[in-house]
């Protein structure tokens, strides 16, 4: 019984290490999102850290319009990055775990 437990603990540590490696790798995965008309471009990492924001000069004259564009585009970028992050971490965790029914 203890041999199985030690093996499971080892597998859990391996899964944890793979998850950490994936988190580190996601810092270099870039996610781009553009507003529907291309006036704003946002770049995030797979860990949802903002790396760049490009704003078309035409939006600088209208503060409210700029704010609306930023909110919509940022939310879309965060959704994309979150999906990538969750999928990658789930795959890393699954790869490191033993085959347990229901997981």
C-alpha cells in the first residue's frame, strides 16, 4: 500500500512541476486581440499580463469612445488568454497524473 502511495506522491510532484513549467512557458506565449475595426490592439501573455496596447490616433479625441474600446478589447483578450492558460495547465496536470477514473 505504501509503495502505491509513494508512487502517487511522486506523480503529484511531477504534475506540480509540469504545471510550474507550463506557467513559465505561458509568459512567452503572446495573445493578440484587435477591436472589430482595428483601432485598438492589445497583446497579453498566456498568463494574462498586458504586454502592449496600440491605440489609433483617431480615438484620442473622444475619451468615452476610447474607454469603451479598451474595455471591450481588453475583456476579449483576457478571455482568449484565460482559455489558453486553462487548457495548457489542464493538459500539464493530466499528463503528470496517474490514470484515475473521473479525472
